[in-house]
């Protein structure tokens, strides 16, 4: 599960960084410094969330990150709602598929 979830969070961090650059340059936000500050902070949080996946509460941190990315739609517009929604679905798939793979590995090592 860690590999799939890490990949989703890493890709999301890249997309959030690129979206921050776009939002700050095309005038979709009023305060460019605020956009860069929030975008870079969210990018850093996404990268740090990858490290929490080793802990039992790491998946919950990942869900919190998904909520934060969706919430950026309040500042950056509907496009971030779409991006956040897509990554939330990818996160759900990564968590569910990862748990299934972990269960199959545990079953094979027991048998």
C-alpha cells in the first residue's frame, strides 16, 4: 500500500506546485504572494505526508491532504476542485488496492 499511496501523493505534490505557478501567473488569484505561500506550503505538506505512510495513521493524513487540495478550490477556482477530486479518487483506489495486495502477500507468506 505504501508504494501506491506514495506515488499518488508525490504526483499530487507536483501537480499542486504546477497549479500554484499557473494560478499565480494567470491572475486567477488576487494575492500572488498568498497563492505562492499556500501552494508551496501544501506542496511541502504533501511531500511530508509520504513519510507518514509508515505509521498506522498515515492513511488518515493522506485523506486530510486530499481534503486540503479540494479546499484550494475556494481560493483558486473550480479547476482545483476537479484536480482535487481526481486525486481523491486516485487516493481511494491506491488505499483499497494497496490493502488488497498487502492481504494477498500476508496470505501467501502464511501458506
